[in-house]
C-alpha cells in the first residue's frame, strides 16, 4: 500500500492535470468540450478517492501510534483525523483517556454554479455517501433560539394611476409563522477492542451516522413542503413527465419572474426521464452515455429516495430558508454501562427547521 506522502503526491499531480485542462480552455477563451468536462470529472473523482484513502490510513496510523513517541502532536509524523484537522489532538487524547470527544461535521455539498450532484455525486468526500443534502439547495440562517418567527408574504400588484388619482392597494398578504426547531439524532455503540483492532472503521461509522441524519433531514424538508398550503401543483401521466415538468418550470417563471433552482425527483421518476424517447424505438431524450449531470429544460435534476414514488418537486432556492442551531455535531463519550463494558457511544445530531417563505416557489408534480 502506498505511503501517505505518495498518496499526497499523486493527489497534487491529479489536481495539476485537471487545472491544465481548465487553463487550456480559459486561454482559448472557450467553454470546456464534453471530452474535457469528462476528463476533469474523472480526475476529480480520483482525487476524492485518494482523499478518502488518506483519511482512513491517517486514522489507522494514529491508532497504531497511541502511546508511542509519534503520538506527540508536535511529532512531524503525527496524524489521524477523524472529523477535522484541528480535532486530531483531541481524538488521540479521547481514545487514550476514554474521555468525551466532540467535533463539528462539515455538511456542505461541494457545489459550483454549474454542477449540481444527483444522488451524492460530487458531494464532499467522506460524507453522506448515499444522501444528497437537499438543504444545500436553499438559503441557510442561524436560528436565534429554539423557535423562530418568520413571515410569509403573498404576491403584490400595482397599477397605472393618473395624476391626482387614487393609488390602488397592493393586496399583498403578510402571514406570521412560528416554527420550532427539530432535532435529528442517531447513535452507535462500539467496544474498546473495536477501536483498537479496527480503528480506521471509526471514520466510516461517523460517515454512516452522518448519512442517516442527512437522509432523515431530507425527509423532514419534503414533509414540510407537503404540509405547506399555497404550493403549486401539477398532475399527469408518467409518460409525459418531461412535458409536465416543462409546464411546472414555466408556471414558476411566469408567477415569480425567476427560474427554478432544481427539480427534485424520486429515483424511479429519474429512471422514467432517462428512458424517455422521441418515439417508440426512437432516440433517448437524455443521452445514456453522457457523464454530465442530468438537466431538464436548463434546470438541474436531483434524485433522492426521500421524495415519494411518482412525485417530483420543482423548487426555487429563494422560496425556502433552512434555520440551524449550529451544524451537525459528532460526539464520542460514555453512556449507561459503557464504562464497565469497555464500550463507547458515538452520537451524531443536529437541530434545524425548514421555513417556506414563498409557497409559490414550490411546485409538486404528481405522476399517475
């Protein structure tokens, strides 16, 4: 197995190769060709894989070094980071002394202005391998306390007024809404022997628990959408899903004056979109050999099993605010009889709430 330094050197080389491709297009003052886009995507995928390998090997090395000279945080070979670089020293201390450990987990997806992942593709390495966090589609704000009051505004109208004429009322509605933060949490118990014999798996436990929290968060976000009055709706046959979504996108653009941010679909709906053909036995509308992210009518598609079967949501990021009290936290400590059974408990949790400030920026499309 290559050393950490060899893996880091390979990572640098891959990033340099990707940069050369992008710089070449910039120099020529053009967009990346499909071949170049695929080349950059493949290189970055290799970088993500190496990052995961580095993280696992560094943690395994740190467990093997416990109690040795290299266990000193100032030692040049010191490493092993379960959650973040700054937490390395605390992790080693916690494992040795059986004390509590707490860290913030970064849950932001690695998004750009032009790429939106589907089902975890392109999401930050090491986190939620099977769950794309829908919350990253919307604005995020820090919650001031355990509850929030926000205001839901209706549409305003205006008219032409002659000199000296009476100005019309805007007819805008203002509805206060009180929202209580929701806590999502999960735990796992592991033995000291597990930590000693397979310490590298602690990292995977943290990833799995984080994935579970994000998956439940997705379900809560969509449950809030379903419970909100004033959301736009559309219904039609599954075979016409592409046309139905075109109408939903156009409806939002006509009503709100801006294009939606994403189309959120159940994986079965995405499969229907991918298999759609111009005619029986004709060409696919979506190129099945393309490595690019699926889009419909210029709007990106996100697939998540949190969406009900036969359902698609057309969403505008400006219509929803995600309130959080801190981020997702991961903690290791003792619980109940952990001390006398040589066990530890890992806990991952968060507090958040979904505020739909503009219901008309959400459209629920139901397929029959």
